[in-house]
C-alpha cells in the first residue's frame, strides 16, 4: 500500500458514489482543452491552489496555458500532439500529461534532479492528470495522480508523484475504452470519468 491520499488502499470505492466534479474540473473538456483549479500565478501557491481557473489548450503546435489576469504562455510546443491534461503541483508548477505521435508523455518537476523532465510511457492511452486534493489543509497528503487506460487489457491504472510516477497500480480491470477526465468531486472524492 502506498502513502496516504485520496485513493485509500489504492483501490476504487466498493460502493460507487458518483457526484459532480468540483471547481474547474466541472467544466466540459475535450482532448485538446482542459481546465484545472490553481493558484494566483505560476510558482505562487501563497494564496492556495483554489484561487483561479486555469485553462490549457492546444493551438496548432503549442500547448497554451492561461487564466484570468494571467498572460497566456506556451508550456510546450511540438508536432503530433493530440491530447492534453493539465494540473499543478503543490508549488504551482505546471504538470502536463499529453499524447504526442501516439506516445503518452508526462512533463513534470522531478525533485531528484531539481528540474522539469519529460517521461514517456509505452502501452497506455488517454493519460489524465490531477492534483488529487487542492485544499490548503491537505497539502502534506495531497499528490499528483496520473491515470490512464492500459492498452494490453483495458485496465484503469494510476501512478503517483510521491513515487516519481514509477509504480503502476490497477484500479479497475475493465476493459475500458478510455479516460475522459479525473478530478475531485463535490463529495470530496477523487473521481474518474470513463468513456463508454
């Protein structure tokens, strides 16, 4: 079992309790437009992580991030990007899950080298990402969750930042077609919206 978080026992609830997604996660998304709650500015968590509604969108070759009162900026550029999913870590550094040329990738801040790195994952589709619990009181136990569908068997799986996204855990054997989004619900639970 991993460290504490909002996936107790690293498994789904025995009795599903679906609810509306909270905050920015409640907005409709597409494969190339995503919304996430975050702080007042990049690398500024001083007012918490529920201050502004941030948007990431793919415009031609650029993934552009913006929010009210924040100048839009290019997070990454590259040919062949077809899907994006945005979140922020506890220090308001952008973390991006995306698909490029059919390969799922994760752009994140790795504390070991102390820099932003990009990790590629073979054999997965529809990577989606979120900081599980953005409430100020949960800073010590919150974690970035990378969820996706494993291509070989359609299982819903996840990895977490506290393990440097190295350990894969199965949440549901499926088979599942794809993952639309993940995020905190109004019932204060991490929720997964699957394609049907």
